[in-house]
């Protein structure tokens, strides 16, 4: 399915699996490798059923989004400490330079700004919209003011990451 040559297919499989793991890690899934395997298994079952799939990579990510939705809908929400809110690819072993710089720059932000940026980007879809409205209300500001405030923090964060990446290069 991935390539006619078995050696190339194996390489593409490993590359795809790593990308799926990062996909789930970026969304905060603690069991990212397991979710990547579930995704691959589901796509493999479709292929075995002779289901026509035009763009296989897009199909994998569409299935991965569904697997993520299922996974997170089953979880019980809980309050997590700030250290656990940073995605594992930032804090984990073997982290990339970009992830290392992002982690460093997030840690350098004042606590209030760090919490704001993490809260602002924490949810997806409708939850994200509701969460941002609630965040603005908690801060006693308009939603547009919140967007401006986050934009300024993010611009500083991006500059810090860019500077850090230049030092690493």
C-alpha cells in the first residue's frame, strides 16, 4: 500500500508512524504511540476491504483526527499542573532544537503570560471558542483585547524561539 518495493514501504511506514506519533503528542495524548498504531490498523483494515483510497497520507491524518476525537472524548477532564501542560515533545528525551527552544522560551515567560498562552491554545474546535470566551471574561476584557494580548505574547515568543534557533545553528 505504501510502496511497491518492500524496503521502501518499510521506510515509509516508519516515517508515517513517527509523524502520527508527533500528531498525537502535539494534541497532548500521553499514549501517542498506541494511538498511532490504532490509526494504522484502521487504515490497514480499510485497505484489506479493497476500499479505494486516493490520497493515502491525507486519509491517514483524517483517521488520526477521528482517533484523537474518540480518545479525548473518553477522558475525564482534570486539572493538570503547568509542567504537565507542555506537550511531551518539548519536555521529552531526544527533543529537537525547535522543541528545546520553545520549551526554554515558554519557561522564560512570566507566569501570567505563560498561563495565558497555554490556556489560549489548549483546546480545539468549539471547546476552543468557549474556552477563549471564558478566559476573556475571567480577565475582565473583551475577546478582541484578549486576541491582541495573546498576539503580542506570541510575537515575543516567536522572536525568542527564532533567536534561540539561530544560536543553535
